[in-house]
């Protein structure tokens, strides 16, 4: 049974469980949604990602969470916190935030709403001193949201990831400290 970790005005953020693979595959694993995230995944890759996230939550008390729309009970995306674990990243081990919203819920403010809750969680219960978010220049919706959240562009943390196509390299990063977040609130 999933645990509710956070709630926002319109969303419940709950832990991911083994039964969520089908819904994830149907709503989030589409060519459009995954265009800037490495492409559509095989089902076993989703299962592996879920297992890794469930283990991380059990071990560290945080991971990515499913976003459930309060009004309908529908899964509208996922968002959360993980460790920077890309072998090419110069800041492995930092707290990384991220999000994915299903296409039929884009432009409704769900990513911003969810990430405000996730950032409060990161700096509150999780105790992160700072957070980062990774994207590419081509993913303008992503970095524009990072800027809206008050995150600062960190060119010193950019890196190239050979798993991504040229248009998604370099991987760029934004960061935010607890102090910067508190100043905005």
C-alpha cells in the first residue's frame, strides 16, 4: 500500500509501488513525454526504476513519488528527490529534484505546484543543504520552471552524457540553497 508523503492544493504525492508499472507505462512513457528524457523505456526499465526508487525511499526516506490529482484520483506524473548518480556528473551525491507530467495535464501548473512541495520536503524533513536539477538547453520548459522556482544556472556543473543525443548535450544544471528558498517564501 503506498504512503502519502505530501499534499498540495490539487495533488497528493505518494510513494510508488510495484502495481504502478502499467499506469506509468501508459501515461508517462510516451514519445512526447520522454522526448528529452532519453526516449521511451522498455517495461523492464520502468520496473527497475520503480524498484530502485522504492529501495531508496526505504533506505533514505526520499525518492520520486507519484502525483495523484485530488479531483479525479488520476495519476498525473511523478516528482521527487534522488541522489545525483550520473557517472559523468561532477556533483555526484547531491540531492537532485525532478518531475515528469503526463501530456494531457501539461500547462496546468502541476509541475510547479508539485515542485514547491518537493523543495519544502527537501529542505525540511530530508535536510538537504542545497538541491540541483538537471536538464538540457533543448528542454526549455524544464529550465524555465527551474528559473521560476528561483534556481540559479550552474555552468560549472555541466557535463556531457554519451547516453543522450547531441541536442540534449551538454546536461545543464541549476541549483538552489535552503537559504535562497527561504528568502523567496
